[in-house]
């Protein structure tokens, strides 16, 4: 691996997927193109034959964990499912020792989720030669495969040229690793206008919002947008800045059918899940004709197949 970018090996190939911030546009585009091929029905059943992939999750997950497992299975890998609640970590074993023990068993692919910022990158630094690490979400920092599947969904809905797109990300951006990965990807793909909307206490620092149009008025932020990316309130990560009430939040930042009419007529609605129905989004919108939420879930398998094939399918 090079010192400049720990995701890239000495031959210039993607070896780990840790973030989208330092991923090149060419590498991002290649992953999206391969993911689209899988979404279109391309097969690669033996790409990871004989390899063991472990979903090493120190935090709960439904969509990410299961879609990575399904992706690895479709590529022919053996799958190990690590559950922190029943593992030796409950006896005091460190994350690093857990990682090293699994490597010693012959695991060569790790999909890792962790509550601490930077924890996945730190484990990747300890990876043995030939071992690949994929970040399945760390703290508030990165969720690269979610960012990729969101970009794939946008491409399917609006085409590969993002230069004329207006996209708004709404809600608890401060605590959202998904939002950060989406912002990195949207900038790299040349999105015409990126809007970010939410209460001041739920917006991140100015550096994170660089180049974005920031608003606290949801109705105004929706005007004419091509895509609305809703976020849930991540109350489990909040140590400060709690909203006044869930009712007040829904009143000011909940996406309803009436509000959605302010967006472009063919605007799509996205959400990384899990949904807090009746808080950030109503049933009518989540299940309505403009919702691409289940398409995002379906795209998650295709994207994660592309990622695993790229980092492990030598």
C-alpha cells in the first residue's frame, strides 16, 4: 500500500474501501459501472470462490450487514457472521485482537462496522498482506458503500451527468456518516447544486458543508430539487443538540405529500433507512410513487458485490 492513500496498494489498485473522500473519481466511477452491471444481471459466481469474508459488526445493522452477506454469497465466498453481543469482546478482548484472530483463521475479507470514528481505518492498518477491509460505517465519519449505492440510485433515476442536478439532504446531518459520504460523492461527480437543510443544532461544521447551500427552511430548500435525501434522527449518537420534540421536528422537517409538491415533478425521494415513519417522512411519501427507497436497498447488493469483487477478486 502507498503512504499517501491507505486504500490503494503499491500497484495503484483499490485494496481497501475506507471512505469516499480520498477515492478518485475514476475509481468511484468504475465501482458504479460494475455495480450497474450486477444490477442488470451480470454474473460473477466464482469471483471469490475459496475466500472467507467476515462481517465484523460492533454495531447493529440490518440492510448493510445482510446485503454484504448476500453479495459475498453471490460471489462464491464463505461467510462468517460476527456478532459482538455474543463474541469474546464481551469478555474484554480488544477489537484488534479479535481482528488478528480472525485473520489467523484465514479470513481475507473483512466488512467492518464500528461506533468509533476512525476505528475501521485503524484496523485496516493492522491488516496482513492480502487482507482487504471494507468500511461498513464508522461513527459519524464514513459509510462509503451507502454513498455508492445512493449515487447508483441517482444515476438510474437521473442519468450519469449530475451537472444540472439539484439535490437536497435533509435532517440530522451532524450525526450522519451517510450524509458525509453522500456529500463527498456528490462533489466528486459534479452535482450542480447541493443543498443541506436542518435545524442549526443538527448541522455539522462549515468544512463538512463546503460548497453546499445551507438552509433551515425546509419548504424553501425543496423548491425545484431533483432528489430529496431524507435522514433519520440519530438519537443514539446525540449527546447534545436534541430537538425540541419529535412533533416539532416533524412539523418543521418532516417530508409530507404537500411539501414534496415543491420539488420538481419528477423528483425522487431517498432514505438510507431505517425509517422513522411519522417523524422525518410520512407513509404516503415513503410508499408513494416518487419513493426510490426500496431501489436503494436493492442497489445495495449490486454495489457491495462490486466492492467485494474489486478489493478481493484478484
